[in-house]
């Protein structure tokens, strides 16, 4: 299985994620507080680790706004039921965000919930 994919047969959900947990995982993996986004591409949902991070002087968010964004992303991931997927991927991915190129995880929400999040 490709490193940017999570086992679709693994259990969904898990304990709820928090913004603080996401930031700790990002810093543990890459020593930086990278920005996160959930995006839709071709009827699939992805969690993207962007190349910009809080420690950059040019980063457009304050520490408080960044924390609020991570809480929003965590809440969305929890509602989608993919917390355990994200946790596992953040601790095992070998990729790294690069300038101009985000690192992405194809999210696999439970089939009965996936339609709620796709346009």
C-alpha cells in the first residue's frame, strides 16, 4: 500500500482529535507547526499538510488563529470519523511537505457518512 494511503479496512473513528494533538503530532514528525486543510478533489476528500508553518515569519496566521484553525480541522475530522486514520498517518508517513507542494492523505470516511462531505 502507498505511504499516503491508510488501510481502508482499519476501524474508523477512534478517540476525538484536538487541535493541540494535531499540532503536537506535526511538531513531532516535522519539527514545525504546518498548516492543515481538508480539501475535495475528484469526489475524494484529502487532509493536506501545507508547506507554510507557524514558525515562519511570513506565516499569515497568529498563534491564536492557527490554534483555532487546527481545532476546526480536528472537529471536521472527528465528525467524518477519520481520527484514527489521521493519527496513524501522522506518525507513520515518510513524506514531507515541500515549498509549493502539500503532503496529502486520502481520507476514507465510513461510506454512510462520505456523501455528507462531498459536493
